[in-house]
C-alpha cells in the first residue's frame, strides 16, 4: 500500500501486493498477545476524484465518550506542521487519542489519518526524524521509530508511477474495526496465528479491505491471493474479509507459523523488508491492542513521481 501498484514488488507465492501504498512500524514475532480491548466503522462509494495529499497543524480535539460519528468542520485531509517540534505535538495528540478508550469515532478517524501522514512525512524527510523523536514523550518514541522504520521498508518495495497512471481500483469503507477484530481472533483460535499479524498483513495488503481490485500480477481479495494459492488454501469468497483472513492464517500455518512466523511471512511475500514491516505493526498491536483503531483509519495513498495522491472512499477506475 505504499502508493504504487502492488505488483511492482516481486511476484510472491501468495499474492502481488495490491496496497503497499502507505505504511509504517517495529519488532519481533511472538505467539499470542494479551486480551484485546474492543476498538470501532462500513459503506461503499462511487467515484470522487483522487485528492493530492497536502498535510497543516491541527491537533485533534479532546476525546469525549461518544462512539457515534457526527458532522465536523475538519478538512478532508489533516494539514501537517512543517517543523519537527510542532509535528511531534501533532503526533503525540493523535497517538493519545488512539489510545483513549472513550475517544469518539470521528476523533479516532481523524487521529489515525493524522498519525499516518506524520509517519509518511518522516519517510519523505529523514532529517525530521531525530528532532521529532527527541520532542516526543519517552513512552511514544519506540512506537514512533518502529512505525517510521516500517514505512521506510515498505517504501523501498515500491516504484512510483506517473500521476496520470492511477490504479484500476475501487476504494470503499473498510468493515467496522470490531468486526475485523472478531475475524482476526477467530482465525487465531482456529489456526494459532496471532491476531495482530493477520491485522498487519490486512493493513499492508489492502488497508484492511479499503482497496478492491486485482493486482497486475493477478492477486485478488483483501489479503491478496493468487488464484492458484487460493484454490489450495481458500474456502468461500476470495473477496470476503473473513474468508480471506482465514485463508491467510491457514497458509501461514502450513508454512511453519506460529512456531516460525518469520519463515511463514517470508513465504507470504519473499522480502525481508515486508517481514520486518508486518512484524513491526503486529507487535505494536500485540502490545497495545487499541492501536488497531488508528491503523484502521489509515487511508489509501498512491505514490507517484509527483508525490502522494489520496484515493478517497468512492474513488473508482475500471
């Protein structure tokens, strides 16, 4: 999801990476994590034009305990600060809202998008990294560094395309976060694959189901399976979140997970960078389950030679 058609990366045994268009993260594989606190959103659109990304400083409002979205006057895309200290303040506000169990749905959506844009900025402008990390509270530095490192790894797998060569995708709302969490946990119970690793793959491949379309390599569905691999490991509908999450868990299990998650992830996508990025996101969610809510809000950005292009819900190119 790092911004270019997933099949620019090498052809993988499972799929051809539809989404490497916007990611970031840290750490090591570890069987199952602590009990998960339930996070929160689903609809389809029809065809707005892509929006060039232009990040300005607007810290998210203080969260209040109402999980029902209400109209807001915020712009579609958060605007990022230019200097490292102000950018750190934006990131801190976003990270704290994401971890607040009482945060409203609209504040979570805004904060997740803001968080995503800050981490993309760190990938684009490496000189900001050290001063931004220094300006963050100590308890957020490791997570921020991990997200930035994952973004660097994923960006290295992508070749930017010309701006006029936008992908033949359809962008929809993802299923609600509680529903997806239930699918991840059901697959963990059945196959032993830690739920956070399934969530991290889902995030990287199609932004948790936002992207609908077939990769240039022929991979399909929310977890990006090649047809032959789906025939061997899939059951049900390749375009179903639940069915494709279970198929991914089944595939990882057949390749040594959970005992050897690193090898199983490498078989899923033959890239150590991919393995590191999945592991990073997964370990963040394993350690702090509420962070799933932030990643669930990450949008689809397509990396072009002229910069990021936001593909909003309703984008469609056949």
